[in-house]
C-alpha cells in the first residue's frame, strides 16, 4: 500500500502546523516517518477529506509526542507531559524586594494524553454515523418522535417516566420507542 503525493503533502502540512513542531524542526524526518507508519493502515480507507484530515491531526499529535519522548525532549510528570528544557516555577519564601513576584504561582491546564487520538477520531466518526442514522429514522417516521425522545433521554437525562409525562404518552410506549430506535440504529450500521 502506498500513499499518494497529495496525502504525503497533507501529512507534511499537518506536522509543520503542529505547535510542538516549533523548536523541534530537526526531528521532522522522525515525525514524518512515525506519522506515516501510524496512518498507513487506515489512510486509504477514509473517503472524506475532512475526516481524513481530522484523523491525521490526531495521529500527528501522538506521533510527535512519541518522537519527543523517545528523543528525550519530553518527559511525563504527574501533571502530564513537560519539556525537559522547561524550568518549573516554584515559590520562594524570601521576598528580596518590593517588586519580587516569587509568591505568585503560575499554573497551566495540562492536556490529557491518556486517550489515544486515533481512537478518539474513530469514536467521533461512529458518533456522527449514529446521529445521521437517528435523523434519517426520525424523518422516515416523524409521528414516532424518535429524535425528540432521544434528545430528552440522552441529552437532557430525563427518565422514561418524565419523557412520557412530557409527551403525553405511557412509559411503556416510550420504552418501546427507545428500544425500536436502538434496533433501527443497529440496522443502519449493518
């Protein structure tokens, strides 16, 4: 299996636009090779350009992090990942002048890298297919109010009894419609 020049150019552009690429340009070849290795199994199966680009961005994040860790430029701490070049800011209890800001604590939110970016991209694609299926099912049978029931149940967290009261239906009817909706979604995937 081979990547087209168009896809290779896309990979190059994504790597160079990643914020961790700055100050690590000397590792470009390693980033590129790691990303090609990770994306090869699925890149030719994705037909949507937007989905492919989103997928490749997630792979770029993982690939760049792995290369930076392997090259010793990034280390994992309790708070997440940090550059080995960073000097941690700590407070001191000895103010030496009026303008001493050593008592100020600076903290940044740490990115969560525990989730695999490739898995996240695939989960987003699956969720989009579920949403599309629910809309199609609702259009086919608008009198069943599948979309409204789904939103009340899963977006607003209402119980079946609360939904039944809201829609002036019985709880058993809501239960049946939710079950039928899930069956139809499963059929849409097959």
